[in-house]
C-alpha cells in the first residue's frame, strides 16, 4: 500500500459527503508533478510522484503531518502563512526536505478546492536541476565577462546596422566614450574613414571572413586619430545576425616596427664600418683577456718562485678544511723556515739567495701532488698543505715531512764560502691536533718556532 492510498482512505472517512475528492485523487495519482491536498493545514493526500520525490515510505506518511513537516528548515517561515496568501503567487519556489536530509527545490502553485472548508491543493514542479544549471550558466557568464574585461583589445558586439550592442571596458577607455553613449554609437563613428560602401560590405550578412586593412583604417578618440586593425566575425543568434568586432590599436606597434626598421638600417651601416676593424677588436679583446688572466695570476702567486702566495695559500687551506670535514679526510699543514738564509744573502749576495729560493720551490713541487699545495709566504718562509683522501696517521705524515726536510738540506758551493742550508718545519694535523683555520695556522707556526729553537733542520709535530 502506497502513501496516496492511505491518504485517500483518510479522505473518504472525513469527507464522505463529497464524492469529488475521490475523483480528484485518482486524477492526481497519475500526474507527474508533485500534488498534495491539505485540510485545515494537515496533509490528507500526497500523490505517488510526491511520495517518491520526498523519499517517504507508507509508514512515514500520516494524518498528523503538516505543510511545515515537509519543508526544509530554511523555509519554515512559509508554513506560517495562510494558504489563501499563497494562492495568487505563481513564482513561489520552496525547498522541501528529503528523507536523506537533502533539499529539493520545487516551484509550487496553491489552489483552493470547492469541496469543503479549508481544503487546498498544492501542485509543484521540481526545479533542482534547473537551478543548478542556471547557477552553472551564471558562473560561466561571469567568467566570460571577466575574460572580456581582462582583454586589452576592444571587443564589441554589433547589430546588423553597425550599432554597438555591447563592448568591453577596453573599448570605453580606448575611444573615451561612456557606457550611456555606447548603445547609440555606430561603428562608423569609431572608424570614421570607413566609407558607406565599405561599411555595407563590412556588415554584409553573407560575409563570414575576416576583414583587415590596417593601412587605411583610423580610430577616432575624440578627434585624435590612430591606426587600427579590425577583425570581424558573424554571430548567428537564431534568425538575427550580429557581429563580433575586435579593434586593435596598432599605432604603437607600427611606430615600434618603424623604429626597429631604422635601427636595423643603422645597425647594418655600423656593422659595415666595424667589419674593417674586426681583427683589431678581436686582437684587443685577446690582449685584454691575457692581461686579465696575467693580473689574476700575479695577484695570487709569488713573482720570484711562481708558487702560490700567502693569500692564495690561506684560501686554499680554508677550502681544504671544508672538504676534509665533509669527506672525513685528514690534512697535514707544514710551516717551513729556511735555516741560514740571511747568511747566504749577506755572504754570497741576493742573486745566490734568489737561486736558493728557486731551488727550494722546485724541491717542494717535486715532493707534493696535484691536490697538495706548496707556497711561499714571504722571505724565507714557505708552507705546504698535504691533502689526504683518508685519515692518515701521524707516522705516515712524519715520513713525508722528513723526506721534504732531507731534500731541503742544500750545500751551496762557492769560492767565497761554502754554506749548508736546511729547513726547520712545524707540522700540525687536521682534525687530530686542531679543527679550525686559525688554530691550525697558530699551531703550525708555533711548532716551526720550536724546531728552529731546538737546533734547526728538524720536524716538530704537535705532542
């Protein structure tokens, strides 16, 4: 037994004096619209379409249900109105409540039935999908309007006589006209040099291709003319024909193209002038590059020995510390002071002293690898960075350092006086002895001082 049958039974009990009610409900049973009959505000009948629409079962439809019971909570205020107040309202849209708590939008009409006092028939058509489609259409329209508003070119819709129906903000700004003027303005006012013949051809209803002539068309901005480009499309709206017209101000573009053309001519002229001096320019550039590299090299190297100088050496030491910390490797830093160098200079002369410094530099290069660095810090002070790819122990570094010390024991034969020079070496290990740049330098310098004070020709590691 469905909901409508239960309600008809109730109607038969309460209104048996009027046989028309049974006839009415039979007709309503077959209708596809929502139908409900109310007596004294209570529901006495809902047709099968309404029962299905609300998701009711026969147990949930009772004689005690009122109009308010099937309304969505947001629409309860409507139930406070009298049905007589709703009879003349043909545009009433309410939201009914489904059993799953969702809302159903229904366009309703209310009629009074002449079969008893306070008996009303409510007919409704569900428009939920229609409202959703309308909302989607509104969103699409808003997006389209936003897009048109953002287009920098003028976009217009014209009727068959060339009068403007709609235009985007760029049109109002470009031609300095108000929206009030817009709908009484013809396209020929904006493009005044279009003759009647051209305008007729331009708006011909059989024409469906682009019309462009950016050489002879001029836009009119309150008496100020500028060159424009037109692009037109026919828009078919049922039986009427309208046109979409895009107007581009090409004054700046053409001016820029002219400037580019002149610039290219000047460039070509200058290019021809420069071709004769190309070899000189190239040679000059090469010389400058050589001088630059030479200056950079001189700034980082000792002018006598060509070894890295103090600045280059200290930067390399900082980078070596960083690499060793990342890769868990070790470094041995050597500070070297030549013994008896002052005696060589004073006794044998600076030329012999310079040759000795060159010999020392050569021997340091022979005892170091590509990833190591020997350097002259100044005077008779040298230094060496020994980079290792592992954590070498102190004994390994001691063997390398002693080999350097032995090679720096140099006998200088001379007719005046024979002098033997040697080296006092202070050594320090990273990270075993020190872990920072400053501490490594200070400790290596201190150990070198100890080697010199301890009798020279010695290697002193940190205790």
